[in-house]
């Protein structure tokens, strides 16, 4: 679907807001990348470490809300 020339120049209010925000704070993208790296970009875990984590996990009882008497 090809848009007319009139529609190809349209920018929504949201797009204009984001552009203005980035112009006002040029370091915002760098801050976003640092935040992502802090939470999501983690180094790979070795197979030995994965096995150790699996073996050290505590088994959960079938129905967790029932106390053992």
C-alpha cells in the first residue's frame, strides 16, 4: 500500500514529542542502553554453573499454600 505524498509527511504527536525530548536531552539514549545492560545484558553462564544451580535448587511441595503438619 502506497501512501500519498500528503500522508508520507505526517508525524504523530507522539513522534514529535519523542523527537523534542531527544533534542532537549541528547544523552537519553545512552542512559537507556545503560539501564538495559544493567537489567538484561548478562554474561553467559557456563554449563558447570548451570548444573550446579539445578542441583542446588530446593524442591517445592505440590501445594505451596498447605502447611505440612
